[in-house]
């Protein structure tokens, strides 16, 4: 009889331990599911913030392009002043929106980003002195950031550096180069239009004498 009670107690102990173990496993599973869900929401948040960051960049670029456009120069002073005030208001309101999506980097990625940024900045610093050379330099850097075969020479040194950058930084570098080249195209177009206008004005002035 006493032996039977001892066996019963031992079995109770085993069942209790087994139940507690299952309960811990269940809790662990639920916590893991919660973390998985949170991870998806965190990634969705970063994607949404990145999209908003790109939209902000696009708006700023578009407003500034409009301000410097030839169309703005060809309208009358009164209309130009009114439109400029509206453009400045939109620009200032856009600048009040601050969005920052940080990137986790190891020391090697940090160094690669600094080197890539320095190479781009070096070309930008000479942009006004030599637009044609700057265009070729920026195009070679951009060619190093695309997967498809580019139509221009690739800067092999820059490509090696960019590959060492974090993936998010690679996308931002490519986006910055694309923006710089678009702005350069717009600036060159405006310069050509202004030069043509000067020639026309000079011809018209000579015709009056």
C-alpha cells in the first residue's frame, strides 16, 4: 500500500513537470509569433518612411526646378512674383516635414559610405567649373550602381566601394546620383535657352538700328 502511494506521488511529480514544460513551450511559441508580427510591422514602417522620404525629395526637387525654369522667366513680373511666392510657401512647408530612416552599419560599411560620399562631393564641387566633365564623372559613378549593362564607362573603383556599402546606402547613393544628373540636365537646358534668348535679343536690337 505504501509502495503504491510512493509510485502515485512520483507519477504526479512527472505529470506536473511535464505540464509546466508544455506551458513554457506554449508561452515561448506565443512570444515568437508576437515578435514575428512585430518584425513585419517594423519593416512596413521603414518602407513607408522611406517612401515618404523619397516623396519629400521629389517634391523639393520639383519645386526648385519650377522656380528655376525658363517658363518662370518668360511670364510677366506680376505673375512671376505671385507664382514665386506660392512656390516659396510650398518649399518652406515641405521643409517642415522631417523624415529620417537610419541605417545600421558595421565599421567597414561606414567607411565605404564615407568614401563613396567623398568621391561624389569632389565631382559636385567642380560642377560649375566644368559641367561636361562633371556629367561624365557622375555618369560613370551611376553606371557603377546599376545591374544592367550601362551605355557609358563604369568607374570600377567606385563600384568596389559601393558594393561594400549597406544595401540601403547603395540605393540612396544611386538615387542621389540620378538627382544630380537630372539637375545638371535642367541647368544646361536653361543655360542654352538663355544663350539663345540673348542672341535673339541682340539680333532684334541690331535690326532696329
